[in-house]
């Protein structure tokens, strides 16, 4: 199965109670179709007392089963907690977005998206040169208007 097809048949289940394990998650989602794999990520810190991070992924045999599970189980209750069930999103690489260890401008594609072309830079310099003849202070030239009210002719 291709990665795109796997992603369409995988759902995210969030808000899981600490008592929920692979077997309980399988029992809860089995009515919607054949389950290929269940994954409940463990905490990143080995010293954490929690058995998992509070969310998991369920991969179904067919994408239609995944949609059925989302439609029926989103905002339902499991072990006294309301769970969020949605289509799984592709995992970001560790060097992408927030939390990455590289500067945003060093990430692939950022420079291409945000770089200014030489043509645009020249147009901006020309516009700046044209405005140099104008006064920088918008209040300049208003010195004689310091008296309020009607002026006698």
C-alpha cells in the first residue's frame, strides 16, 4: 500500500485516558472495519509516569472504514473522556516548522518563497529615490497654521 493510501486509511485518536491501551483501542474501533495497525506513542521522557502521550493512530484496511470511524467516534466518550477522532496528518520532518533545530531561513523552500528578486529590489530603490525630493516630516510646511479658528481676511 502506498504512503498516500496508508495516510487516507489512518486516523488520529486524541484525548486518550491513561488506562487505554492497544487492545482497548482495537476493541473500540473494530466495529468500523478491519484494523491493520494500532500505534500509541510512548512519552519522550523515560522518567514520565504516563504510559503514553494521550493520543494514538489506528490504521484501517480501507479508507472508507477510516471515514466511518471518524464520523461515528469523533467527540464520543472513551473511559470517561471525550476523544477527538480525525484523519491523520503526515508527520513533519524534524527539521521543519516550529521546534526544528535549524533556522527558518535555512530550511528548504523558505528562501525560494521569501527571497526578493533583483528586479524588485531595483524597483524599491527607484521608488525610494523618487521620494527623496519630498519632505520627510509630514508636518513640515504647516508652521503658519498654528492658530485655530477662522482667519480674518
